[in-house]
C-alpha cells in the first residue's frame, strides 16, 4: 500500500500495517497513553527531528533523545514518539520513517511505550519528536578545577553532509555514523568520567559554551590536533561552530584519560585532550573569549530541507520538454494528453505519477494543466501496470490522438504497432484489457474508437525521456 494518508490520526488499519510492525513495543497498546514502572533514578530527555531526508528522520529522532539520556549516565529503555506528517504524505513514506525509528530502538533494546502518528494541515515537512526514558546507572562526580576535557570523534561530519544536501539534495548513507550513542554507553561506567555532552547546536564551540555555563568553573580549550571529518577543511566558515553531531565532549580526571583513550581506540573513534577546567568562569577557545553561542548558515538546512522525488523530477522535466515541442497540438487528442511514469515494482496507480490534469489544446497551442502527482490517471495507469507486468523495463506511457496517419508515422519510426478492435469485452481501458491476456508487448497501441469514444494511441516506453524523443520525431514526420 502506498496511498496518501488522510487528515489527522492514522487509522488503526494503517497503524497496524505501517507503524506497529517496525516499532518495538513494551506491551499491548492502551487507550490514550500507557503505564510503566519508573524508579527514583529515572532520566528523561526530549528532542525533535526535522528537516532531513525521510530515510534519516527516524534515525536522528531516536539518537537525539537517547544520546541525551545516556550522557546523563542513564540506560535508555523506553521511548515516546510523535510522528507528525504533512497531509500529502504517503503510507510508503510513513513506513520508511517508522522503520528508521524502530530499527534503532531495537538495536539498543529500547521499547516504544506510547506516541502519536498523524497528518495535519500546516505542516510542509515531516516532524518527529521523541521522549526517551532511562534509568540512571550511577551518580557522576562533581567537576573540579584541573579536570581535563576530551573531544571524542571527528569534527564537521554532519556539516559536510548538510553541505552536500544543500547542493545535490541527495541522500547519502554517511549519516548513519552521526551518533555519539555507542561511545557514550561505553564510557558510562568508566571511573573518572564526570560529565558527557554531545555536540549539537552551535558545534564544538557552542557545546563547550553550554558546558561552561552549567558548571561553577570555566573552560580553556584549543583546536590543535583535533581530528576533522574528511572534507570538513574545505567548508567555509568556522568549522568549530558547524554541526558535528556524533562528536562528544567529555570531562574527566587525569588518571582516567588512558582508559578512555583505549576504549575510543578499540571503537575506531578519535580522542583528543583539548583543554582543562579552570577556576575563572567562561569559555576560552584558541585564546579567544567566547561569550555567546553562535551558529552558521548550514544549520538553516534543518527545517528547510524537503525530500525530492527523483521520479517526479524526471517526469516534470519531460513534460516541460513536451510542452516545448513545436506543433505538438497536432497530436493532442480532444480528451487531452497525459504522460505517466511508474516506480520500480509498482503495485497500483498510487505508484504511478502523472499530471493531475491534462495537456490540452488552447488557442492553437498546448498547455499543461494540473500538477505532477502520484495516482493522477487511473485509466492510463492500468495500461502501465499491465505493460510492466509483461516487461519490467516498461514504466512509462503517453496517450495521443488516433488515426491512420499516426500508425504510418509510428511504423516509419520503426515502432511495432498493434491496432485493437473497436469493441473489447471488459470494463476499463481497452489497451489494459487487451494486455491482461497478451503474451508480449508492442511499442504502441491504436484504438479506433467507438460510439462516443475518441480514437486514441498509447505509446509505451522505459522512461519519459524516451517518449519525448518519439513525440519530437513524430511531429517532424507529420509536417
């Protein structure tokens, strides 16, 4: 199933099909909320996740709050999730998001106790919120003057990824390494580790500034010898203010440094002593006094990134080329023209994109009406589905007017043409009905029409670009 979700809370059928199978739950669902047992040492953290590709959305939603619980020396055990989606979200997109969230929760033994999954007006992009709950495993020691500050992990990886997204809008699997949770869990029980803080908004400088403001001491730190993520050195701006989620700040006693460094080495994570706790309050970084938490422009990508569907983009581009074909009006049927493009392994018309309206004739020219969306033309979609069943490489189709001259032009182009009878038993599109019992495909199908039905031609192709080239050649031959 990949149809669009309705407004508001998803119904139980969709929830059971596209949410529950991917989410680890503690027990049977309860009405309105859930009950669980908490101790006097409960650690709770809450975080939102927004503005990243949907493949990464569930991953970050889990790790943001779970890492915060772990940094407070708690073992994450329960999660409350809020999945808030734009009205046009499909069930397949919901499934991708919940899989990402559920896979990470299962990996770390966390169960989802309660939550909400719904679509709403006013949302342009998906928003996930998570509240993670865990039990404290020990009480951290107080920070003292002279304690050392370690920076664990490479700086700027998240910034490199965001910079690539801003230019390419392309999802890369590199984001799967952007979490400090594994190393935090490994350091929780190390004697001498006093405070841990994951690097978030404002980068390394911003996070050090937050730490300095939360203790009764100050911080003096340096960037000398700090490991940078590959490509981070090429970014503009201050890399130590750039997004670096997965990097961790650790305050530690001198006698524990060697132990922590050995754990980091075992996990292949860089670890560098960058400074110490000082008596004077505030933050000094590379000799400069930092008195505020600043962010860089790359942070603006969060909340503004929108997922680009490459199939939709390709079809839109093809339709623009079609509109630009001189004298195309000669091929457009009275019912209008449409061009469709299907996803791989399409199962229904909801997996096939096309114009919600049509390409029509207006004042001797052609005009595209509507938007390129999934599920736009069930009639022509039925043809694509049947054609794809016979040949998996065929994923596109376009309809145009019929006529003997069209048949002649197509044959001159070397296309195999099948002429259908005017009356075909069955309901729906005559071409689709024919293909249900066909053993192989032709390149084009011409239906002569019947009483009240206009003669039409349907051309099949592997992709929209192939169909555009055929239409261009047809127009030239028709002159």
